[in-house]
C-alpha cells in the first residue's frame, strides 16, 4: 500500500462500461491519458483500486480494462471513487510550476526574516490557490498563492519566501476606520 501522504488525485471512477468488466474513468491530468501511465491507481488510503492494462477514449472519459477482475455491479458501486497515484510516479514539474502536494508542510518565511508558519493545506474555491498557513501561534490563515505574494520558492528545500501585503497577515494592524471624518495627520 502506498503512503497516503504522498498520493495525488489523478482520476475518478464514473461507473462500469460495457459487459466485459471495463470501467469508465474521468482523468484530471493535463494530458488526460497520462493518468494510465502512473502504475496502479489507489484510493485515498493507498489501497489499489485498479491497475490499467488498456484504455480507450470515450468522448471526455476513458474505457479501461484493468488487471483486477470486477463485475459491472462492483464498478458501479465504486462510482465517484477518486483514484490516486503516488507522487513519485508523476513526472517532474515544468519550470515555473509546482505540484500542490509539494507545498504542504513547507516552511513559510517572510522576506524580512519573520517566521510566518507552515503550509497546512492548499484550497481553491474557484479564484486560484490559497495556501492555508499554520503560524507558530494562533489560528491558521489563508494567503493567495501568487508570484507577488511568494516571490521565492525552494520546493526541494521545503521553503517558501513570502512578501504579502501586511493586511493579509494575522498580526496586521487593523485597517483604518473608514467612518472617520477627521483628517488623518501626515
């Protein structure tokens, strides 16, 4: 069984296909067929779910023949199951790109030397990645994962240098009261 800490979601079972024991799979990889080259695909706990032998294109899905022998009803029961590959099986990231999984656990230091914490998770609610940072003290907070906020990444060294606006940091002073009518002195 693979270590769940090193697993990356690459596909999802969408149901059975045909009458010969094939399964329908939706790929999440940039090259949709690449997910079948990463070896056995597992569940979130690292248990092997399917080992691709052959695959064929079915519009935006794939019909997959597997090493495992399952009946149609068994594949249907697994509909929605996310399929994972070991991080080590994936190719190296291109220049200027990183795997989100490689950011988790990385130390985050401000460019001025302050320890901002450690990356706990990565979220994406539709407007880009947000790093959830666990600071040395206090509750977690989110920072947008942009080149402006993170000008230096040392993924191999597990270190991110950050330069976010102070208002994004938990210890940032409160914003000026917009209801004030008196001028603020220079």
